């Protein structure tokens, strides 16, 4: 199996080059996997008009859209893609309860696809993959009409709180996110791994990135949003760490 990765450039705010994707598909059909919104950049990689065009122009390719973080976005702002599944046999949409619903420990998600593909999939996986308690918890989560609107509002406030605090330090670029995390980059030569090491002493964990495929990501780090007091705690200790670094 041959895998090709599509590069996303920080200089272009990690926008997916649709023309480049089309050129690769013209050279040969395949499975296209897109996280939407993306992790760790937090931005939408594809919008409805572009996806519909790809689905129609490349009917022999399959498009798997991973919407693990899509519930953080108000459907008024971004029309979800799941309703396209009945109209396009080459579209798969995956969802998770791990993030917006806070049910990572339950380990449950679902895939939307046309019946023909689901029948093929059912033949290859075990019958014992979802317990009754998991099913009941997931249904209860879906039937709560107040959770997602409240979560979106709280997450937006948290992103704004962190963005204001992080940018006030200087030499930190914060990329716009529509998920529950922020991708950041030092612009003065400092490394995310050094910040992560110092924060661990304060029992704070942030995500850093290992080198991959010849690329290094030393200036980058990712912060997950928390409660207001948790965000303030992080910003307080980051302020102390960065001030100490400047003085040495």
C-alpha cells in the first residue's frame, strides 16, 4: 500500500490545496482521509462545495471525512457533511464521542456510509464490539439538547482567553482554531519541548511534536482548552517560565 501525505503550510494557515489533491487523484484513484476540523491545526480542511465537486469528479475514489471535532463548530457556521452520505457512495463520515461529549473512556464512535460498504465492513469485524452500557450512554448524550450549545460557547471563551494570554507574551503565534485546542509556534527560536518540560514540573501537560518524514516541528506546541481557572493557571506559569528564559 502506498501512502501520500498532503503538506499543509503554516505560512498559508494550513489551508488544504484542493488543486494539489485533484492533481494526485487524476494520476490514480485512492482513499482520501481528511480530519475536519484538522488535528493539530484546528482548522477546517474542506468545505461542502469542494467536497461535492471531488465526490462527483472522482467517483472511483473514496473520501473518508473524520469529523471527530466537528461538534465544536456551530452548524450555522459550518454545514456538516454527514447528510451527503446517502447521495454519494464514495463518501464515509466518522464521528467520535471522545471529545465534545467528554466520553473518551467509553471508547465509542460511529461511521456513516452507504449500506453496500457497511455490509462489506460487517463481514470483516467482530460481532462483539459495542456493549449495552456504551450504547445507552451514547444515546443519552445525543438526546441532551443543551450540551453542545453550552460546550461551544464555553470552548470559544476558553480559546479567546488563551489566545489573548498567549499573544500577550510576544514571540508566540497562535493559529486560529475551531476545535478545543490551539496550535502555537514560537517565532524567536525557542522550542516547544523546552516549554513542555518546564510545564511538567507544574503538573501541566501540553502536546509537542516529534520529527516525521524529514520534517522537524521544534517551535510548535498544542494546548487543549480548559476551565477558566485552569487556563489562568497555565498562563500564569507560562508567564513565569518565559520571563525567566528572557532573563537568562
